[in-house]
C-alpha cells in the first residue's frame, strides 16, 4: 500500500512524529581532536498549517526544550566519543552555552511561506536565550514526510561557540538544524 500524501490541514509536530536534530562542525587548529556532533532534541512540539493551494496561508510554530538535548553521534576526532564525553558536552551546552535554567524554551514562528510542496521556503523568527532573529528554513513534502533544514549562526544570537585547548579547538559558528517528520492531523 502506497503512503498517503499530506493534504491541506493542521498538523501536530513533535518527537512522536519525527526527529529534530542539530549538527555541529569544528574549526581551529585543533579541530582534528574534536567531534562533529549530532544532537537530538527529545522534547519539542509544534504545529504546521498546510494549504497546498496557497503557500502564503501556511504557518509553522515550534517550541524546543534545550535541556532535552541528547548527543546521539560524534564523528571524527582522534578518539571515539565516550559516555563521559557526552555527559560533559551536554552539561556545557545546558549550563554554560544556552543557560537553560534561565532560558528554558527555544521558539520558532513562521512569518512567510513560499514555494511548492516539493521545494518551499519558510521565513521566520527564531528566539534563543530571549534574542529573536530571522531564519530561513528550506523544506519539502514527499508523500507523508515533511523534511527540511536551516542554518543558525550562533553569534547572531549572542552565543559564543564552545572552544577548548586555549581556543585551538572551536565549535563552528554555524549549526545545521534538520527535521524529518510525519505530522499527525
């Protein structure tokens, strides 16, 4: 049986229907020592209002809990990523970088949608640590799947990318956000 295609309507988004992941890279002279990370957001929710006949009538909202981040993969590096490394990375992200106690929610709200189901663009506002900046999401609908990505430059939100080894190993300023969902209506 072939999967049904998404139709116009209102759809719930969240971990029950898909994944929301962050992908980081490394920079600096010591980049060979670090890892490219894949971090999954385990607590998030959202809503997509889809109008296949009028993209400008579409809207997307989402809220993410940055304290729910989990390191699911660490590629590259001189040594394999250990369980202790994962714990330390999450502690640093939660306490020092995103200060999740003071800023427990990351929000996205679309301001404009254009394109076609096979290739659309969502312009929106992303709020991280009470700083709101514009962001562009590129997506597509294939059957029942809604997928896409955006690139966030951390320093635009006042976030100082992680560094170690006296600045020789740095997290790249750009973080890719990817989503893959089968929204529920």
